[in-house]
C-alpha cells in the first residue's frame, strides 16, 4: 500500500464534500453522491490508520460530536431507522468525543447515515453504526469531516519508530510528525 497515493486522493474527496455541502440545490441524487464521498473519504482515513501511516499526533486527536441517546426500548431496525425523532432523544444532546478510529468505524459501518440540510446545503451528518444503533445517534458538522480528511491528506510523518512485538510476531510502528525525538 502506497500511503502517498491514498493521501493524494483525499484532497479531491474533501473538495467534493465541500462542494456538495455548500450547494443549496437538493436532490436525492446529490444526497447519495454526498454520502458516497463521505464514505470514500472516511474509509480512506481508516485504511491509512490500519496501515500505520499516520502520525501519533493525528491519531491521538478526538472527534467532537453530539450524541443523542436512544429513548425507546424498541430496537432500531431497517423498518424504522428513518423515525429518528421517535427513536432518539434529539432534545438531549450530549457533547462527546470519539477516538479517530471509532469515529471512522461508526460511519463505515453506518446503520444510519443521514446528511442534514440547512439553508446553505448540507451542514451536518447524523450517523450511528450497526453496533451502536440501539445506544446513540451521533451528529458531526460537515466542516469537521472536511477538516479531518484534509488533515489526514497532509499528514506525512517525519520520523518512524519500529519495535518488534514477539506476541504479534510483527513490528509495532509509531510515526511522529516531528523529526526530533521528544526530550
């Protein structure tokens, strides 16, 4: 896997998400195209995480979201997942931070992925994975998604530390943004 290729392709994805988000024109097709670009961008981010090509500084960042708790005991299913207000308490948002990998997995494994329109286009995305569909529904600003994808696109670590892990029989790889070791 060549991380440079994956990272180079992320900037145009961020640009397309930004273009869709800014468009006041709403059609079902544009909503689907927007969703596809979000999925492609976040999948690419997760791929880069899994291949250990991002810096510790970036990996350590948390993604701020609003979490809406489930308000009914009724399970979220394919037949009712469009009934957001009935299933989740949208009046009681909880600020929450998600580790980067968990955030990516929530979108990649989304059971609900719903772009929200305002007068200026798509401003937010509601999402939850199939694993958390009966716990929380999350909300993230589209601007945060774009910023995250761009940060990953330009994250080229300056230093790598390799340590053989006998348990895994492979190397643990730690990348750093700075070429200088701390201290």
